[in-house]
């Protein structure tokens, strides 16, 4: 565990965050408050998906969108 003062942590934030990947980092404020910095591994965004190979052209896709919109408008 590494301990930094608030001023040290602020000046060396990038280094502090790199250290927090491997161990807990404590930041102490002048008034005596202490804060713990730990690494939290978050899952990837559900929107982060790999692309697909297709033979569809931009025109094909736009035609399909127009067709689905016109069907929706007819059903209303």
C-alpha cells in the first residue's frame, strides 16, 4: 500500500493511478481525511461489438430502412 499527501497525489496523478492497478493507494488530506484509490476493472460497453462482413451495399441498407419505415407508417 502506498500513501500520498493530497498535493503529491495531485501532482503525480498518472503515476498514482498506475500504481493503483496493482495495489491500494491512500491519499491523505491536511485535515486528516483519508481516501482509498483502487483499480476497478469494468466490463466493455455492450456497444463495443466487432463488425461483420456482408455483401450488402449502402443502397441495400437504405432501401431496407425505407421499406421498414413505410410499413410502420401504413400500420398506424
